[in-house]
C-alpha cells in the first residue's frame, strides 16, 4: 500500500498546471485515456490494458531517487502472504484525486494534490458480508459513479463527490447512472 500511494502521488504531481480539468468521466475520456497521462482512469491505464504512462518525470535515471513523501493507512486488511497484510489494487486517479479500495471492499477517495500530505475526502464502507482472504476488491473505472467490485460478489456504484452508495447489485432496480 505504501508504495502504491507514493508512486501514485509522484504520478499525480507530474500534472502540468495547463492540463485541462474535466469534471466528468465519460466514454470519450475512457476511450482516449492515453491522452491524459496525468490521470489513470482505468484499471490498466487504457482499454488496451497497456499499463503504460506517457509521463516522463520519472525515468530510468532518477527512479532510484524515489522516496515516500506521504502515506495514509487503509483498513480492511487480512494477514495473508509471507509479507503480512497486502493490498494489490491499482488506484485510479482523476485530476489529483485517488480512488482506491482495501481488502474488505471499503472505497476511499483521497485528495493527492498537496505535495506534502494526502487527505481522505470520503470513505465508503459498503458493509461487505464476506471478509476476503485475499484482496479481491477491485475498482474498474472512475466515473460518475465510481464502480467497485466487492469481496462478497456484489458490485456497487458510489457517487464520486459525496461518497454515497447510489446502487448496489443486491437491489433489484438501478437508476440510469451513465455519464
């Protein structure tokens, strides 16, 4: 987890002040995700799953100088693996805000715009009924809403501004949440 936040923070700091801020994540932005290297809108970077960033601030010559700048503790971790608790998720980043999950399905929105300190904007605990033995919770896209898969098999949508669950696959009816 610490490495993820540190690297994601470094990536978010590479944003040019002239970078265009867009409030909503829509189909066009996701299809053209590679054109927004300051953001990481899809789990694998783009629909081609290239896991490649066009950012050049971190390179082969200076990667050895990376260091932890700030970290935030997440909950919901199981003591699995030979190194203890592990959280193997790809945080998503949109305009300096990081979206990540813990091993029990809690979703976090973190303000990563301050170079000296990250801050929780909201924490959405969907009350997963199954405590995963591995970190299964994975979010797939930052949009309006944020979509998260939970360890108990549910899929939820969370309002990206308020942190409120807007629908849960356990319920029968879902409002149209495109956009």
